[in-house]
């Protein structure tokens, strides 16, 4: 019982930290979906995965149950949430990066809940670096190639 509680607590706290890293970057850039939203998406995704595993454990041997069915619902739900962050005005589209960040944070929450900590940590690091530094690199490369 105590081991299970510690495992669940670790998974939720790790999800908060990793999702929070991505959300912090979005907050610093004054995006609509910031720290709180990213943490909520990550923790919500983790909770659904944990609940799916819990339900599977309860009913295995009693009936045929697929733990991935609840998990696939995350993908659908996040799709709707992310679509709501994308705004199109004429030829301009905004919110795509934030939508993609929310989608990745959902995956991070699913990975942590599944016990795939290394992948979740590596992806968090990669996404943070991309969000924090890719814009300036993109601008510099664009200027360089424009002058060729």
C-alpha cells in the first residue's frame, strides 16, 4: 500500500515538474496556454493512464478488457483542446506551437504514468530546447539563406 502510494506520488510529481518545464517556457513567452494549462494536461493524461491500468488490474481474469482504450481517449481529447488554441486570421495562423506543446505534454504525462521515465525526461529536455532556442536559430538561418 505504501509502495503504491509512493509510486503514484512520484509519477504525479514528476509529471508536474516535466509538464511545468514546458509550461514555464510558454508562460515566459506570454502564450495563452502557460504553466497551469500544461501541468493540467500532463497530470490529466497521467491520471487517465494510471486509472486505465488500475481498472485493468481489477478486471483482468474476470472479463476481457483493453487498458489502451481509455488511453486512446486522451489523444482525441487533446486534439480538441489543441484545436481550440489555434487561431486563424486571414493568412496568419497562431497557436500552432502551443497546441503542439500541449500535445507533447500529454504524451509526457502518458509516458511517466507508464513508467517510461527516461523517454519523458529526454523529450522534455528536447522540447524545452526547441521552444527556447529554435526561434532565434530559425531567424538567423533565414537571414543567412536570404542573403545567398
